[in-house]
C-alpha cells in the first residue's frame, strides 16, 4: 500500500463498473486500532502488509455500494467488524456481514466525527478525523474529484437532500478530503486554506441548484 497522507495508506485502484470510475480503499494507522475505509477487490494482496502494521480494528463504509465480499475477508482475518449507518444495514447485509451500525443521531465513532450525508443513499455517512496538522474528511461517494473539479453522486430525485448534506460539510474545518471513488488522476484533495475547501463545496452546491446531477 502507498502512504499518501501521514499514517494513511491506499490500495491500488480498480474499475468495478467497467468505466472511468476508479475506486480505492484507505488504511488509517492508529495506536488505538487501525481503521479501513471502504473496500477493495485487491485486499488479499495487502493482508500481510496490514497484519504487519497491527491489523484492522474496524471497517467503515460510506454507503451500500462500497460493501463487497472483501469486507468478510477482512473481518475473518482481523476480527474487524464492518460499520455502516443503520439505514444501510439491510442493503449491505445482502453482500457481507454487518458488525455494528451507526444510529441516526450518533455523532462520534472511535474518535471520528460522524456526519450523516444522505443524497446518494439514505444512510450515506462521512467521517471527520481531527488532526493537529489538518482535519481529514472521508466522503465515500458523497464528494469526489473528477477530472480537475469536484463532483457528487446523487440518487434519483434527491437533489435537495444532497444540497443540504453539502451545506453541512461546508461548515467543517477540513484540510484533506478522502473519497472512495475518483475520475481522472487525483484520488483525493488537499486544501491549504479553509476558504479554498469552502469554495469547492459552494461550487458543487451552485451547480446542483442550477440543475446539475453530479
């Protein structure tokens, strides 16, 4: 795995939909237990690497599309339960085992701030990792880089719901955004000033208000 941000490692990308969309999983190393965000079809390549760095305590997904049979592989190897929002449990349980759910009004999990961001799926959830040198936001499919700009993945008829979720994200202090998918070359984003992060979110909101669908 490649270290992209301090203590944050990335799998190689894959194209699960057979198009331009690429996906990756991210391993966060922590003294209190490592976290694996999203999932990867290549995860078996990295099991030895992960084990040598303390294994995985929890797996976290933003929504149902990130859950695959690879999650069961990680759970069996490291006894690492899969965590999702309660509204995603039923759909995810059709693909793999769910170990723990985040409740509707839950605000924290394992030192992360939990942010419910519906719009793509009912239980889409982002996670904010506080850090002295800049907070990291894990956005799943809610917000991702696409060929030099940022886009969103909206479920049919949920435009306003996504706008509300983006407004919630805009209020956060964020230095790094880590999605589960990307289009193009950049698989994450760094923002050296809070204003540039906020402007990026506002740009997405304005596009949606003018009828854009991603």
